[in-house]
C-alpha cells in the first residue's frame, strides 16, 4: 500500500495531541513533518508540546516551527479549553531535541517539491502557516494534492455564535487558503461537534498499556473533567480531520463555495458556505470546497481504536 505523504499543522492543544498520535500510528500515512502555529496557546507551548509528544512516543518526525500569530490582529488563545500550557494537567518529558532547521513554510515547500501532486496538508489550527506558504510560493497550488482542514462551520460557532476558533483566530488566512485553488475539504463543527468520545473509549486506550494509549486516556480524562465543570466535551475536532484523510467515508461531504468573513463586526471568522448562487454573477463558477455535513461516529471510533492499538506492536 503506498502511504499518503502528509504534513499535520497543529496548535497543540489537547485534541491536536490526539490527532498527532493518530497520524503517527496510522499505517496509511507517511507523516513527513508536523508544523506548529500559535492558536490554542502561544507558539512556544504549541511547538514544545508537539516536539515532546512526537519524541515521547519514540518518533523522529521533524517538527517545524511556524507563525507566532495571525496575519492581522492579535491571537486570543483558547487556554480555557486546553489549559495554560495547552495539554491540561499533563506534563510530558521535555524533549532536548532541536526543532527542524527549516520553518513551517519552508518545510511545506520542501515536502511539496519532494512529492509533487501527492502531498496532503492537514491543518488543524489557525491557517496562518498555510496562507503564508501559498502566498510566498504560488507553485504550491500545483504541487499540493489537497488540504483537509479542521475549521469553520456551516452553522454556528464555538468562539462566537457564528465563528469556529481556527477560522476566527485568523480569518484572512482561512480566506486566502479557501481561494488559492488547492482542493480543500472542510471538517467543520457541523461534524466535529458530534465526534465525541466517552469513558468506555478512554478505558480501551488505557487498557492498551502503551505510552500512546495512556497519553490519549489521560487527555480524555482531562476533557471529561473539563466537561463536568461546564467546558467543552471530549470532542475529537482535529482527530476527525486525520481520519478523513485515511478513511474519507468517515464523513459525508458536499461541494460548496466557501469563504471566510474578514470584515463583519460580529461575524468576523464566519465561514460562509454558499448554498445558493445569490452572491455570484451569472455563470460564475467559483472554487468548490468539499464540506463535511454528516459523521459516521462508529466508523470514526473504529478508526481511532485500530490506529492507536498499533502502539502495541
Ligand atoms: O474549534 C476547534 C479547533 O480549535 C480545534 O483545532 C482545537 O484544537 C482548536 O484549535
Ligand atoms: Ca487545533
């Protein structure tokens, strides 16, 4: 089986951490690098968390540092959901390893040139790195096969009533990527808010008796505690994007024109999914984005268990 070359772009927080574990153990994926960006917490934490996780699990995958903030404006972290360091109460051994010598943008370019037409980007964070990359190197539009991203929502939001965090944190970046011409698949809140795990799932991972299984179980326990205190449930926002690359049938998608609102006083960060042509000139055929609207939760959970159980090998 030919592995799919991917780069995971993270603002490692709790659900990013589980997505990293999934990607590293999925036999279908060749994780060429994990790139980091500010988002849930500051770049210093998102980067160190990513490096610590990858090295703690024994992988030498390159970790390349990206943007410390959005294209415009200030980043407002989501530490209420992920804790001050981004991983809740978890403390992993601090990796003494160095980050990759190239930054996130140069790493994306390097890997896209290495696998022209095959590389899949999986941004599960504000899209700042991806936007910088396609602006700096337009050749990426023909080199990158697809961008499967966690972000946005057809309806609703988790930062405002109309905006999801990754889109809200850098709306300009989301708009640039949605309109750059690279095929996109949007794994938004419409499906990730249904990708919820429970204590039985946590017990399955803990019973694996592996570092990966225990790490995932500990993260889930933090999420259950958070939910009991009125916070977000154990939602696998980012992990669903990884699953969708390996098993596309885990979600049902429909093609729509999507853009991200950058100027609305109350709607900045809203991902507008055009269900009709009201905003288009006659005959205009704008870029289409595959938008995930339905989730097969049992299939997703089966995927999670299958790949993370490979940590026993
Ligand atoms: O809205 C959910 C997204 O925001 C996830 O990627 C989560 O990690 C946070 O970054
Ligand atoms: Ca994230």
